[in-house]
C-alpha cells in the first residue's frame, strides 16, 4: 500500500510541477519580456517626443522649413538609443506634417514639395516602431497555435507643433499704455480710445516708432520664437519673415500681455511686396503664393489725395472736406497724435471702421464695443466744426454717403466707385487687408542704432486696415492703416506636445 501510494504521489507531483512550470514561464515572460517591451516603449516614446519637438521648431510654412524639420527630427532620433546601446534609425516614411494635431490633418512629409503645400502646416508627427523583438520566455508559453510568443512589438508616437494665429509679424508702438481709455468731449459721450488709438482714424505705422527717425522704420516681430526661448536673429531676416508676412500669421504673442522679440532694418523690398499681395499685386518678383496668401475681395485703394485729379473712389466722395493727407498728423517729438486735431490735420477717415462710445470706467473702458450711430457725433469727434444736422455740408457726385453715420464703410461696397475685385483667377478673401499687429510698450526705448532680438512687452493686438499699398522702398516708409479695434481672442501658439 505504501509503495502504491508513493507511486501515485510521484505522478501527482510531476503533473503539478509541469503545470507550475507553465505558470512560472508565464510569470517570467510577464516579468522579463513584457518588462523589456515596456522599457523599449518608454525609450521610443522619449525619442519620438524629442524628435517631434525639435523638428516642429523648424516649421515656418515653407518647403525649406519642412525639409529642415525632417532633417532635424531624423538627427535627433538617431542621437538617441534603445536597449541602452542600439541607435534608432527612422526615415521620412515615419514623419508627417499637418495643420492641426489630429491624424486627419496630417499628410506624409514627403508629399510636401512646394511652399503652397507647406503653408499652414505647423505640426509634426513622429512615429517610431520597435520592429520584432525576440522574447526570452514568451516563446515557451502555450498559445492557441502552440508556438508561444516569439516576438513582441511596441512603438513611440508623438505630435508637436503650434497653432498659427492671424497676427502679422509687425509691431507698432502704443500711443498710450491704457487698454481702454476715453477721449472726453464736453457735453457729449466719451469716445473709446484703445492704447491711444482711435477707431476710424488712419496712422502711418512705421512712424509710430521712436527709433525710426524722419523716414520711418517698421518694427518686425520674430515670427517663430518668443521669450524666454533664445532669440535667433536670422528668424527675423527677410527670408524667414516673408512667408509669415504674406499669410499674415505668426506663432508668437501667445499670451497678452507678454513679450516678443523685435527687430528693425532688413531688406524692405520683399516685405513691401508681401504686404501688397493683399491688393492683388503679385508682380515684380512677389514671392507670395495666391493659394496661401490670397488677395482681398476688395482691392480698391482709398488714397488721399487721389492719385490723379478727378479720379473716383477716394475719400472726397464719402467724407467732407477733401483730405490733403493720408494719416492723422503726429507730434514730431513724441510720435503721438495731436491732442486736439483740427479738420486739416486728419487724413482719410472711416474707410473701414467707425468711432465708438466708451463704456465702463477708465482705465478699463470696454474695448471692442460695436458702432452706435446714435452716439457717433461726427462733428465733435472729428472736429469738423460743421453745424449740427448739416454734415456733410455738401455731397459730391455720386452721393456717398448721404448719411455717413449709418451708411456702410467704403470697403464694404460690392460694386461702384469703392469696389475693385481681384483677378478672377485669384479668388479673394474678406478682411485680408486687415493686419493684426502687436501693440508694443515702447516707453523704455531710447534713440539708438535700432533693434536686434530686443525683448519688448506686448500690451495687446490691434486690427489695422490697409487703406493703400505699402511703400517701404521710397524716402518715407509708409504702411497707412486705419485702426479698427483690438483682437481679443488668441489661440495657444507655443510649441508643445499634443499627443
């Protein structure tokens, strides 16, 4: 009986040991093989994150930027290692670029073959597969097929980039540091003044720069890098700025108030052409592409005085009297508008926007208030000195407008003297002539040689309507633009990982 019982016990132990061995192999596989896979996954993910962040920094809406992003992402991946020794080698097949972080926005990076295809693509996706990793114990774990787990696979995937904002990489010095101020008119509601700018009034932007001198000098904003990141002066070169000026976008000024890097000088010819593409001017070597930088739907210039005597569609036909200059007169010492401009010291008015009444209390009067004809009070607001109820004192032919307080602004015309469509082969986009411009606190600037990678505080973003083509290559540089209020909502624009 004892021998028979011992024999049975030995058989049971053998069966138990065999079953335990399979369980032990399973636990070893989970501990060793899955542990190796998890470690590989972490290493690949870290590499993908680093490559995506590094490559996305190069994306500047040009083919050259896409190629640079590809080269940098591949180089960063190769510099990393897995399994503590093996380098990572990927190709362009592992990269994609897109206009948003989602897969539906992505296209293979190899498909980008022109600046037009690169426009708006500021996100980079990096995917790094591990390939087949042989297991140590997983192959001995029984499966339905009986072969065990001979290999495991994992991957690293990351998307990095930044959203573009419709902010032209151009800066203008604030006339006043108060966001929502007011211009007091005795006996009438106050007029809203935003950082010292008055809606419906035109300014020459380069001359609102205390360093500019008599000829004016635009302040260009680094379109891809903002403090505290290191500034690369080449990012504000004409080559780097050009595609952003064409499209009217940038990836900085994510936080307002905040800081931007600013520069002056440079090659003005390409910048002039880039700005003037909004007027359907693609001649003379203009490198802007109409696909990514279309003209406006109305490319009529609102010039004062008219370019030729008797020409139609100019300020004399919608305002009174006939303006002799384009923009409001500025104090030559402070570069600020005169405190009490007279009729002759204004330029072309109301081609796009109107004055609005201040609401709330200073210094936080509500910015962005709509136009209200009942409180426009044109005679007082603009010192026209015409008797109440008689403005304008005369109306040219054709009559525009018989009531300037309620008539649409000239830009809103769809036919007639104040409307000129672009070439039918280049469909226009509404409000392309509106430049969203960084309003900078320049109070700390002192006359000197100019700016290069200077970190300047941004108070807000102003909307300026280009009344006429820019002239940056003549004697006095001009970007004549009418103030149309503040831009209040900005998307996040810093480079970050999205997934």
